[in-house]
C-alpha cells in the first residue's frame, strides 16, 4: 500500500509540474574598464577653500608692497617690483593604468593684469600656452610647486584675479584639466 501511495504521489507531482507555465530570460552585459586619472589641489597659500578637490579657491585679500603678506605667503620687496610667494600642492591619482608617472602643465585662465606676472616653479605662466611643471609626476603623492606673483610698482591698483588651469596627462590616457583660482 505504501508503494502504491508513493507511485500515486510521484505521478501527481509529475503531472502538476508538466502543466505549470515557465519562462526564462538572459541579461547580457558588456562593458570595458577604462583607465582614469584624477587631479586635486591639496594646498595653496592665501585663505584657501576647496582643497582636496579639483576646484579650490584662494583669496589673497588686499595686497600691497608695504603691507603684510597674505596668509601662507612671504613678501619680498624689490627696487621696482614686489613678489608674494607660496606653494601649490597638486595630487594626481590613477586607476586601471600601468603608467608609472604623469606630466603636469599649468596655464592661466585669462591674460594677467598689466604689470603682474604669475609664476610656477620659476616659469612665467600665460593664457596662451601651457607650461610643463613636471614630466615625471608620482601618482598619489602631492607635488609641491613654488608659486610667485610678481607685481611691478607701475601696475595699476586694481584686482589681479585669475585662475590657474592644471592639466595632468598620462601616456596613453586623455588629459584631465582642472581650474583653480
């Protein structure tokens, strides 16, 4: 009797499963991992906000040859000009990239005020061409670049606002440009 009940139960389940409706589907996923780099401004002179991002801002306040240097700057007075000096810290990190180093350039966002020169690592910046700061930057390490603003005594008493556009590039990878200022 037990055998008969077992056979009936198996036949009933088989019949029920044979009559059940089923459906299936497949999700095909495609994608390609792409290498990438990211640039952040880690430090700068002046009253700085936004460090650790790609869009930091530095406020120098009112500056003059015979006044005090802005926060984080030194002031040097020459015979016909004066210079405020500090540093800018820039970090570049990578993901999914075999390159061991990167190139970092800088360029002004607009023409500097007349009689004012902006310098990084001793090189005068312009708005018409990028200046190479390093071609052997180390990833995930903050590079420190000397930053000078030289003001001629003949320059007009006016705003000197500008931005410094940093661009990091890695061999085989598109450039990443970030404005700061």
